[in-house]
C-alpha cells in the first residue's frame, strides 16, 4: 500500500453540532493551581483581587468555555463554607486528599469573580465524600437563589447581590476510588447522588447535573458501577462522567500515540452502558457524557512521592510536557470530537501548574507548555459541526493496540465563519504522510493557513528558561485545488489546516 492517507468530508454527514463545553478545563485546590497559579496577591501582574493577569490572558487566549472547580479529590473533604465570608475569619485546614494545608483565601465567590473575568462558566463539584444531601441543598441555595432565605441572604451579605447562576454541577468526584475521602459502593453513591440531585433541583430546577462514572476504565467495578449508578439516578441527571489519564513510562512512543483509540473504546462502552439503562427504564431521555478529566499524566509521579506533607501550595503534579505529549493530546482532542454527539462536555485536567497547559513561577513568569497549542487550536478553531471523517490510512500495530492509523483526523465546519478546519496528527515517527482531503460538497476552498506543531526531538519541552522551544509555525504546505486539499504532514506532527469557503 502506498504510504499516503486520504479523507472525505461532506457537509451533510454531520456527527453533531459541537457543544462548546467540549473544550472545558479544570482547576483544583491542588499544588500551585490556585495559589501561585491563578491567584497570587503581590505578584507584579496581579490585579487588586490577586488574580494574575499574565495567566488570565493566556486562559482568555484559550477561550475556555467552562472550568470544573474546586476538585477533584480535594472536594471530597472540602467544606465550601470555609471559603466564603471575610478572609481573615476563614480557617486553615488539613487537606487530606493531597496532604497539604488549605488556607481558604480563595473560594466560591473569588472563583466566580475570576471566571467572569476569564470569560468562562463554572462547573461546580459538590462534596459527596464527607457531606451529603443537606449540604447539597445549602450550596445551591447560597449560589443560585436570588435572596430572602438564610443561605441566599448570606451570599448577599458577603457582597454578592446577584445570584451566581451556576448551571452545571458535579455530584461528587470519583466516588468509586479507594483513595477518595468517603469512598462509596455504587449503591451507596447512587442513593446519595439521587437524593442530592433531587434537593438541588428543588432549589433550582434549571441546573444540569453530572453523576460520577468510574474513575477510570481500569477500575475493577467498571462498567457495573455505571449501570448501578444510572439505575438510581437516570431521570435526575443529564450527564455521566468519564476520567482517563495516559502516560508513557515505558518510553514506547508508538503505543503512547495509539492511546486515543482506547479513549474511543472507553467512550463507546460507557455510551452502550447508558443506553442499556435507557432501554431498561423505557426512558425517552438519552444520557450525555462529561469527559471531565482527561490528559497525559505521568512525568511528575516520582517527584510527588518525595514531597513533604502539610505545606501550602507545594509543587504537585507538575508534569513538564514534551512534543510527543502534545501529539497525544491532539489525538485525544480528535477522539472527543469524533464522539461529540454523546460527549457534550470535557475538561482538560488541569489548567494551571497541575498537569496543565499553563505553567508559572511564583513571583515570576508564565509560559505555555507544548500541550497548550493543540488545546488552543481545537478550542479556537473547532467550533461548529463535527463532520464524519471517512479516512483511508496505512496502519501499524503497537504493544496491546493494533490497527493504529498513521493519520488521526477530523474536520469541523463553522457555518458562521464559512470555514472548515481540518485537524490532523501524523503518528508516523519516521516518515512524512501525504494527505488528500476531498471536500466534495463544499465547492471551492482556499487555504487560510496550515499551522504545524513539530520538533525533531520528541522529548523537547518548554520551560522557564526556554518557554518557546516547542511552538507552532504556519509553514505547512497545504494547497487547495477546487474542493481537493493536499498537504504533506511532517513526521510526528500536529496540523491545523484552515480553509475558507468564500
Ligand atoms: O486531576 C488530578 C486528580 O486526578 C483529581 O483530583 C482526581 O479526580 C483524579 O484522580
């Protein structure tokens, strides 16, 4: 077979109109995500609220539509009341999930203010580890009820006359995990999630809720957990969560690049489980998925084992991402887009310093990691309709994963802008890959730009001394001839081919 790939896209073959929340992210009270990340009073770039404006600008550049907060494992021991009201009265607590000290100088109201500035919505996770139904109703009343009741008036007394109008809420975090504070069986969790959902929607019927799926596909209780939890909660929630992290500890890049196929399998099997419960319940409702933790995570594992406990905002989970990690993130983004009919929300975990596209120095600069770029390109140029990718590509086998196509690709049609954007990864580590895209129903196309992220060293990373070592350039060679677009994708590269239809 010739070493070349092709793709046909047609404007009538639509996977789905992409929910913008597919490009969400996540900020947890963990490591330097909040303190030293988005919030650092006294930093030369901080505003009067202590919000770092250098970090703010980078987040605005990413156009992050929604951010999950405040955890993560953190939330299962968190009392949100510790983080509201006068800062000098807020308690310092032992934080047991990550074994640090939580000073509570940043909480719900600060996060809502910060999110407004960042132009993003809030996805709030409630604590179903150490707390339960009563707390679930109180927090929604505090956040969303206009006034005239105890908890809403408390918010008003804290200086927030207008309700926060938080629309999206997670019912706990990874409640199946033995590491989780207040871990539960599927039945225990299903019951508390159902009862919490009930009171939350009695307070505010406009909210949308995410029930916890398994904390990974490797959990022994997966997918029975999903089936049992949905058996209890199906009619009360809109989403079921998926979490998955990928790594390359064995330095087997060919396999690592194939991990997005496993992400797709995971999505398909969770979808099937949701639809089984739909059938069982004779329900008219279709459960949507929230892939609200996904990323590469493995570089920092050893360093984290050596950390002294009970520090405030120590450097935790600070993965320094390489070129090959950016390729994997690109493939994972394409996998999410391929399933955007069911995966309506997703959160790159996380956003700043903690397994994040943005890194900072305390008191110093902020810079973009390699994975910043595919995430930015997808978020900025991947809005509109995801088109079915009919791909022909040579394939390879790797350890435990077979038939991995060298080409991973999808096209997104933005009707408003009259543009089609092709996202493509060449997984071939040794050879360029000629690509032909047939956009038959679109008529004449013009290449606006062909952005490429590549580096001869797959282990190259950006750091404080060299923040731009790995950065995209617009030097790709895509060319259009009528509705045919051809390009040569460099070996091991992430490509964004933007086409105008005018
Ligand atoms: O994102 C880091 C951690 O990974 C989260 O706190 C937890 O939910 C997951 O296990």
